[in-house]
C-alpha cells in the first residue's frame, strides 16, 4: 500500500493525507506533480525520487533543472547530490537516485530537492529519510593454488580488463532509458551461497590473506543452468575476464548496470538489446570460483547496490 508523505515546500502548498509515508502531491495553478521516493533504506540501497508532472497549462514544461541531495540531519554532511532527468513524457516524469555505501551508518536524513519553474522561480522541499542498520555476513574463503594465482594476478591483461569495466560502470548516458519496471531474478533457483555485502577474507594457499566486500549475490546452480537478463537493456560488455571468467554487463538506465559473472558460455554479443527474462547465457565456474554458481551484481553510478532492492521496488 502506498502512503502519503509529509514534506515542506517553499513557495508551495502541499496536499497531505498522512505524514509517515512515501508519496505526496503538489497542486498549483500552472502544474501539478506527485512525488514518490524511498523513505526507509538500508546500507547498500539507493535513495530514489521521481516527480510526475501534470500540466494544467499546455505551455508548461518540466523544470529547467532539478536536483536531489541527501543530508544527514545530525551533522549536515552531504551523502550525494544528483540532477533529476526526464525518464518519461506525457506526463513528464523526472528521476534521480543516490547510491548508499554498505558502510553507511544508520540515522536520520533529509532528501532536499531544488527545482526551477518554467517562469524561473526557485522552488525547494525536503523529504525525511531513515537509514536503518543492517548486519552483513562475515566469511573466510580458502583458495587453492589456481584461485590464489587469479586473486593475486597483477598482469597488464587483468589491469586493462578492470579499467575497461570501470569505464563502463562509471559512465552515465542520459539517453539510456531501457527499463522502468522491477528487475526479475536471473535464474529460477532461489538457493544462495553468498549474499550482497558479505565481508570476506580470502585465505591464500601461500598463507597470506586479503579482505574485500562481496558486491553481489551468488546463486548456487550447476554448470549449464540458463541465465536470464534481469531487465530490458543494452549489452555493453561480453568478455572472458581473468577474475570473473565469462562475464556480461547490461545497461538498463543512465548509470544502472547488471553484471553476470563466472558463466560457462554466453548467447549474446555487445551492442545487442535484450528483454527482461531473455536467456543470455549458461552458468559455470570460470574465473575465480570455488564451485559452479552465478554471481549477479547491480551497480549504480559505479557503486555496488543490493540487487534485491531493484526486484522489490518499482522506481517509477
């Protein structure tokens, strides 16, 4: 059930039904809009907002610009500021999201939105956001000689693959609007062998060790299990990588990508457009893998985000 959200507008009158929710509406003489956003979040989620406009005057256009900034109330510290962009027309819908680190401390925040009307007047309002605590799994992975060699590989080939992937994940194409619905899971199995945000210690066969985060979800499926696209999008990478084996990356929205690692084989090529639920490959154990599985990951503006968030939440 959607609720109505209590916010304070400057220069505006807000229609309120409740003060504890996720939705609000502004009705003006020239235009009206509703606001939907993520009010309660966990570390590793995103704080998103969309503004859906209804023009009372057909000459009205969407704001010249609009920004959303997340600020911790106790300190005034900013945790990100993003410009809203138009994702739909007729009626216009503007959207932005701010990724949250898995190390985010819980607390109360304000999502401060500024926009400029078509007549040039500056407007602003503030939305309450609560970040709740979340416990992450801690685990130790013992690597054999083969996986130790992969994990500690400092070759130019691996470095070039990392650079190429980062160039993709940190790129934002405002015209890349392929999918506006909930994600679907990439395999039919629900068995998970590792979780998003796991705090990992890698124990090498040499006796040394290192620590890192697990950026996605591992589904424990046999080699050859069909793997499906989690949403409509453009295939921007298909590559046999040193660390992640056969890998696929799909672009869904500006700055939003899904990643599929350790595949046995792939069925698509870079540049192709795919649909949600379309098969893109078969699971395997290529790259650094202790057994057959699918590693599924979601990145937004380069930050690893809990994939479940995009299955459970409809952004627009």
